[in-house]
């Protein structure tokens, strides 16, 4: 009996807290409407500021006393912020479709589920949609922790005026899904080519000799598998739910911490958030020591370089462009000084954007 009384008391406290939470969330939503009313008098008002969103989320994570994980707290506050922002201005986000891709999951992680996600067939289509103001932002994959860069994304930046406004890191879990209930029934499997590469060892061990067909996305793979009872697909749990498939085996990726990085594309630059990155496109003359001379100013000014990738310039044989990520914002004194020194040595210097670093 005492146990039941204690449980009832706990439930009463939970109910009371739920009422308080609802009151506070409603009050926050009301303030969001006030913000919208104020901003509507300004033709140049910006409703979504990536730096502001990053600052708020970092602050609540820093104050998290537990027992909920930081990831859970980030998710809860992201969704509250997303719903409140939708009261100010509904957001339209372009992603690499169809519905159920990891890019859509990354879009939800960055903007919350109150934002309207719109699928596009290709990365160039997303760049065009953002440039034409058909959407507010776009989300594109740029690199995977095991399989490296998405070259098409980098190549699109060469001729684009878009800015990188943010980054999203998403843990990638691959699942085998099918209309069938048994792996023994499978004679063909669909997936994006990078997913096949990320699950190579598992496939060789468990589905040797099964025909592998590469498609544009894992969501497309799931759609195709749904049309054939002897087919399977590699994809996300979300894709299995959307296309009515049974998950036969979970988490088949060869590397447990398999992570993909996505970039958020926008038309405007982003102010400092306190923990930022800057991405650059650089080129130099093909001379001995030219690359060393090009990147040396970062070290001399105490700027950490987190990534460098080379891509053919497509203009002159054996001439390369370098995509560089550094820590810090272009408005930081040491970053601005380093970039000025790089620019004096480079054949090409293009700032692709300064933006909040991904939340862990």
C-alpha cells in the first residue's frame, strides 16, 4: 500500500510539473509571436539566425544538470524553438530526397520538425533552389567519416555565391530492410554507393554473391525494395517506416561511430556564435612549396586548420583547388589576419562562409 501511495504522489508531482511546462512553453510561444510582430515592421528583418540558435542550444546544454543526456536536451529544445519559429515565419528547407533520406534527418536535426522539408533530386537542384529563394535554406552532405568527401557538393561551391550557414553531424546507422521477413529470400539489394562502401564487410559476410545495385539515395533504395518481395535495401529506420518495410538486421555499418557531416546553405552571411568554423576555397601556383606557403599563415596566427581537401580545377590539367576548414569566425582578429595573409599568396581566395560549429 505504501508503495502505491508513493507512486501516486510522484504522479501528482509529474502532473503538476507538466502543467507548469505547458504554461511556460505557451508563454515562450507568445513571446515568439511578439518578436514576429516587431520584425514585420522591418522589411530587412531576419527571422532565423543560425548564430542565435546555436548560442541558445549551447547554453541549455551547458546548464543541463541531468539525468537527461545532452542529446535529449538538445532535441527537446530544438523542437520547442522550431515550433516557436514557425509562429514567426514558416521555414522551407531543401534536402536531397526522396523522403526518408539521411539528409532529411539532418534537416530535422538542424531546423526541427516544424520546418517544412522539401525534397530535391540532386545536389545541384538544392543549390539552385536556395539561390532562387524558392526555399530559405538547403542541406547537403559533404563528407563521411569513413568514406570521405562528397565531391559534387564541393564542386558546386566553385561557381556558387551561396554561403555556408551551419553544419550538422549525424551518426549514420544502416539497416537491412525488406518486404520479406528473411534474409534467405533476398536476391538483390539496393543502396547508395557510399552505403555499400560503409557496410562492405557485413555484406561480404552475410549476403555474399547477392546482386548490389547502386541508386541515388537510400530512400530511393527503400522505395524500390518495397516493389519487390525478393529485394532488400540499406537505409534508415525512418525509411523503413515510410515505405512499409521490415528491418531484418539493424546497424550493419562496419564502423560503429560512422558519421556524416552536412552543410547548411543560405544566401546571407552569419554573425559569430562564440564557437565557429570558416570554410575557404583556395588555389595556388604549381610550384615547389606553394601549398606550404599558402597555409602557413594559419599556424603563424594561431588558427587551427581542421580539414583540407583537393579537387581538380577542371580548367588546367593537374591544377587543383583546395577546400580548407579552420576554427574561428572571419570577424575574429586572428582569423581575419590569417586570411589576409593567405590572400596575398593565393591565386584564388574565396570565403565560403563562417558558421556555428556542429553541436556534439
